[in-house]
C-alpha cells in the first residue's frame, strides 16, 4: 500500500530529476554563451563580432529561462544568479564540449555546428514535453538554434572549401572537437526515466539526425568526418576539464566579489 509519505518522496524525487535535467540544458547554454562572448572584438570580421555576440545572447536567454525554472522547481531559494554565479565547478553539469577553449575560429565554428545541430533536434522534440515550461522554452529556442546552425554551416563551408590554409584549419577544428561530441548523446537513468514520462528527450534518439546533419555539411565543405576515439568525459556528473575552472573564475568573479550587488 502506498502511503502519503511514499507519494511525497516520489514527488520529491521527480522534482529533483527535473531540476537536474533542466540544469544540464541550462549549463550547456550558459557555458557556450560565455565562450562565444570571448570572440566579441576578436572575430575575423566586424559583422561577425555582432553575429557571434547575438548567438551568445540567444544562448544566454535560454540559460536564464532554464536556470530560473530550475530554481523555482528546486524550491531552495536560489534564483538564476545564484545558480550561475555561486555554484562551484563540480556542481555544473554541462557537457565538456562547450567548455573547451575557443582556440582557432574554425574550431569555434565546428563546435557551434555540432551543438546547434544537436540542440535543434533536442528542442524540436522537447517542444512536445509534458512539462509546460520546458516545452515553452524549447518552442522559442528551436527557432534560435536553427539560425545558429545555419550560421555555423556557412562558415564551415566557406573555410572548408576555401583556401588550402582555411581547409586545413577547418579540418583541424573538427579534429579538436570531435572526441567530445559523443557525450551529447549519452544516456543515463535520469534521462531514461524522464523520457519515459514524456518530460525529457532521450539523447540517444538525437544521435542519428544530429550527426547526419553535421556530416552533410562536412561533406559539402570537402572535409572529412574525424575517425577518432571518444574522449573520457563526465560533464553530466560534474567531472570537467581543467578549462571550466578558469572559465568560471572569470564569469563569476564580479558576483562573488560583490555578493548581493545589483547592476
């Protein structure tokens, strides 16, 4: 017989799972937004400074909506700022791909292409979530990441099918990010349970359509899909590369130096 205590425990477990899943989506968007922001005033063209900044702002907007929802669902009094600026490295659950340094612009576009293709398939399906808030965020985000996907595609084509030097750098960019691509599609008990409940999307279902989209662009750009062993990752469990710590130190410095300040 199910008791009221059992039902309360089940609701708490469900709420915790939704918070964890939402934070994964939010952290991916937040960290990548920061990485793209690093290119403002450093991109190869003035127009690209604006474009990459706007893509970063799209991702930041997605992160804010998701962080706010995670905080409200958690019910522990943490708002979007608390979750963004006052969590430590091991509390972040973003995939390792988004935290890698920008490096060469070609590598940044290779990563953006992969992430945008993944997010497009993710949000297109998540728009049908039984969780009304996640569905609403996804319905808006899918339009934004469709543009991100197109923007990255144009750069990959331009660089891959350009000069010998641009071709080499674009291929090197793909080689750099490819070992970390597979983490996007990893499945665990949390995603399996939430997908079965209609709340989340099974990441494994996204692998084929997302990678097919990437591979079509790579082929048109006269590039080669890397044949590389996947990196040992663990971002969803809070295990990160050394790069995330430096990123968070920069991103969180002002808020931690002046806690409670508003600007």
